[in-house]
């Protein structure tokens, strides 16, 4: 119940209600883009300052290694499950969406843990950055494989494919990802002096900016629920259940590696989240055969609200209660 009384979460709920009522309330796109970049910059700085204090320890290395392993394992499992019900292109696109991460879900989880006085490592911002791209690359490889098989079945010698080099370039030079990594580097380099200088920007304003951004996310999520009308109930079930299954996979991996409770909770959040910005932007061009209303509607219309309203407190409580 405490999570619902958090102002940022309440603004998200307000956005959901306003969108459902078809209000004309909206956040201008340039403002929403600024808020997104601000949150990533502030998160990167916080992570960098924390990494400056802790250094690269074995605990940090284990957490980052676990994040990278999950970034490969989750989309691989997702594709195997989805392929039983969907064609290869849609299975690859949805697997990529659910195998990548949502920065806003992660930022909300960090704020939730801060407000409850729960410790975690600043290196988890780097873990988030590591987990964003592998699923996209895997999805494009799988889509190219499906195209090749289709071409062979039709007697064609070659099939059109998307160059992996282009996907890698788009993934690693994405502005939001670069800003996060750049802010992380600035935090590491400047340490305590940088933290003191940036506190009014990266600390005092953070909660209000997050609340404003979650208001916009609530409006956006409510307006994408309609894209799933008429789709298979199986897809809705996947959007509701996959986050919890992925969180349990992350918990098992983190526990096997002896990762601390706070970092375990954030790994669960990352594994349970689904991308609705980076992956759809790349997949829309890389896998045009897939239906955007499926992977975008599922991630933003169902999974994102589920994680914000119920998932985050459940993952955090489970990680701290079961470890």
C-alpha cells in the first residue's frame, strides 16, 4: 500500500485515469523527451558517484556478469515460448521487447528503494545499459534466419536481411544510452566534489521530474491498451505472466552468484521490464514483418503499468524476504 501513496506512482495512476477518460491532457513531446533525458542523466550521475566510492569489486563484477547473462537468456527463452504460438517475426520482435529493459521502470524502482532506505549498488545503472542491446541483436539474427528459411522454401537463392553492423551501430550510439554511459563516466571521474556540485540537479529535482514523467507515461499507457483489442488472450497472458517468470529467473541467477539483496531486487526489476522505446524504434525498421501493435501494445499497455503499480514492490519484497 505504501507504494501507491508515493507521489510519483499516484501521478502515474492519475495519468492512467485521465487517459482512460479521454481527457485532452497531454505533455508536449519535447518536454517528455527532456524529462526522459534528465532522468537518465541523473541516474547515470548517481551510479557514477556510487561507483567512485566502491570501485570495481568482485561483487560489482558478479552483478554485471549476471546482468549480461540475463540479457541473453531471457530473450532466448521468450523466443522459444512465443514461437509455439506466433510466426518467427512476431516471436522475435516480442522476445526482443521483453528481453531488453525499461529505463523508466528501473528508475522508478531505484526511487522506490531510496524512499524505503534500501541499499543497492550504483553499478546497477551500468547493468541496465548492458542489458539493453543483446536482445535487439538476437532478434535481428533470428529474423534474418526466418527470412533465409522462407526464401529457401520458396526456391529463392538469397533473402533480404538487415546488416548486424547497422543494428549494432544504432544500439550502441542511441542518444539515451550514450547519455546514461556518459553521465556514469562523469560521476566516476568527479566523485565527491561532482556529487556535491550536482546535488541540486541530480538529487533535489529527481523526485518531481520522475512524477511529471510518470504522469506522461500513464497517459501514454492508457492510450495503447486499445491496440490489443481482438488479439489472442494468450498474448495478454504472456504480457501479464512473463515479467514474473523473468524476475524469478533473475532471482535464481543472482542467488546462485551470491549477489546482495538490493542488487538482486534491481536485477529482478530489469529482467521483468520490457522496452517500449529503444527496442520498438529499432525493431520497427529491422523487422518490418512484425506487428508493432503487438510488441508495443503489450509492453506499454500491459507490462509497464503492471510493473509500476505491483511488480516493483513485489520484486523488492521477494528479494529481501527470500535471500
